C-alpha cells in the first residue's frame, strides 16, 4: 500500500536495471557475475561520456582569463554564478 506516495532513488533505479539485465532468477553464479560486470562497465562508460561532454561544454563557455586556473577544479554551476556577476 503506498497511499499515492511513490519514492524513487538511485538504489531503486540501479536495482531495476540489474533485474532487467538478469532477466531470469534461475541463472548460475557465473551468469550473474558476468551480467553485473557488463552492467557496471556500461554505467561507467556512460558516466565518463557525460563527464567528458560536460568538460567540453565547460571549456567553451568559460574561456576567459578569470577562469584559467579554476576550469579544472570548480563545478560548472559555480563558474556560471561568477560569470553572471563578472
């Protein structure tokens, strides 16, 4: 019973992704380990791609002398705030 209250979290999303990847509950341990490894590798690749895209966006948007030292160390949102007040 949920009384029209539904919560989602990263853990629930990850659990769902793992269940979808495994497909059946009767696989042997090797199948489970291989599937989990493949899922983790895919997620790491996805996050690396997203991080790279964000860094490219960061470099293009903040190519002013004020940000030369900070581009690699400060998050995009903070640089945007400084840029708005610059």
